[in-house]
C-alpha cells in the first residue's frame, strides 16, 4: 500500500487532533483516515 497523498501539514494537524503518532497516520488506510477527518469536523461544529 502506498503512503497517503496528504500534505505534511495536514498529517501533523491530524496527528495532534487524534493524538496518534505521525507515522501511524501516514500508514493508516485512507478510508479510515477520511472517516476520522469527518468525525473531527463534526466535533468542531
């Protein structure tokens, strides 16, 4: 599986918000990552 196509800034923000190591975020399956991003957006509203 190839690494996710996200910017380093996005990866850093996600690792901070999800309290996960950066490496784990980069190797997370894309559909799970998208799901977590949606959850974060819901929480912010």
